[in-house]
C-alpha cells in the first residue's frame, strides 16, 4: 500500500511539472509573438 502511495505521489509530481512546463512554453510563445508583431 505504501509503495502504491509513493508511486501515485511521484506521478502527480511529474504531471504537475509537465503542466508547469507547458504553461511556461505558452507564456514564452505569447511574449515571442508579441515582440515579433511589434517589430
């Protein structure tokens, strides 16, 4: 039971990390597009 609990926690951490990375990429792309259009 404890082993499954640790696996679920690690999976949640990986999911949260990927979610944060995708959000950062979206923000970066938005800033890049804004700079591109401004110039």
